[in-house]
């Protein structure tokens, strides 16, 4: 940041009351000190120093300027420090949008760890589906997003964050499991499925994976559409239905024999979660949080 050097020369001279010491402190010549003081006195229209014998003292006007120069320089230094903290992500704001799985199973730990290391930041986090997050990024109501999969939106940059797998699960007491001892791909078309809503990254990935295996969504028996992983798990607990969910979001239920994974050898659905932001780069807290998360090598 540029600053009126004449004020710094005056402030230093007022502290030392000696132009030779002032020149040494500022690494300039004594004539340069005199020149800067004279220019400042000319600009203000008053003398700032007076000589009495070998002593150099401040005039009344000089005393006033010295008092305010202290405040100005202190405020200037504080402003520079806060701007540096903002640029380095040590202090600032972040408005973050994350898809459902990330919000529920990943983000809480990341946010807690980040704020432990960078406590002067303020973060607002919102949960939404991937399509909504992308729209809010374009509208600039979000600084940074974490989405399930990526799209061809040219306004947005996608950075791979972590890998995940979607598996087919059902209620462990589902009588249909007896018919699925050796499941094959075509079985999917006759199973009652629970899906996420339109715009969900999870749903898009499932649709694309099925399409890659020559199964259109129109051939599938969709029993229910629900807005989150937790709502789907709650539904499966009371119905003999099936759903594709992140393997990491059902580990507890599988361990407790509440849900069962149906392994279809011909079908593997893998995906990446992506950090998403507008092209043009990130700065401050949004960039600091992004880099922090990428350093974690985080796995669900």
C-alpha cells in the first residue's frame, strides 16, 4: 500500500528530534529528511519544528500533527495487517454450499478442523442439491460449492476432492433378498427403487450409470422420490424397497444388520465430489478453505 512518505519522515523526526538520527532510521540522507519536512510544512502552511540552540523541538502545530500521525500510522498498519490476513485466509468470510452427502457426512469435521486452525474466519454453510449450488455460484450468492459430479457449465471450475461409490441397499428383512442370491443387471428393472429428486447429483450419476449399461430410467420401477440420504434410509427401514446410496453413509446400518448391500457384479457406480467455483480464481478465506481441504486427502 502506498503512503505519504513525508508523514513517516515527520513522525520519525518527531520521535528522535534529530534529523541525523531520522535519516539513519529511514535509510535516507539528511538533506532528504529536510526536504520532506519542508514540503510538509509548505503543504500545511505552518512550521512543524523549531530550533533552540542545539535542540530541535516540535511547534504547537507539530505537536498536533504528531498526535494524529501516531493514530494515522497505527490505523494504516492495522489496515494492512487485516488486508494481509484476508488475502491469506486467516480472517474473512466464506459462504459455502454443499450437496447433501457432503453436508451431513464430511463437512462438519472439515469445518471444525479449519476453524480450529483459522479461528478468525466466519463461515456460512448451506445444504442443497448440485444443480442449485451451481446456480447460486453463477448468481454469486455462494463463494464456493461442493457438488456430486461435474457438469459442462463453462462458467464454473471443478476440482476433484474425494472419491465415493454408490451401492444398492435394502432393508435386511426384505423378502425379495431371497430372489437375489446371484443378482444380475436386469434385476434392477423389477426392483422398487427410491431415488433422489431431479437436480440431485446422486440421481444424475445413477441415471448415467444405468444408461451406460443400456437401462433407461423409464424402465425402472420408481416407488418414491426423497430429498436426502437420511430420508431414504428412514424409508427403507419401513419398506421393502431398494436405493443407491453412498457406501460410506450406510456403514453403520450395514454393521447393525439394518441394511444389506446387494452386490451386482456387472454394475459399479463410482463418483467424485468436486469443489466448484466461478472461473477467475479464489482469494482470501474461500481459497484458504479449499486448499486446507485438498491437503487433508480426505476420505469418507
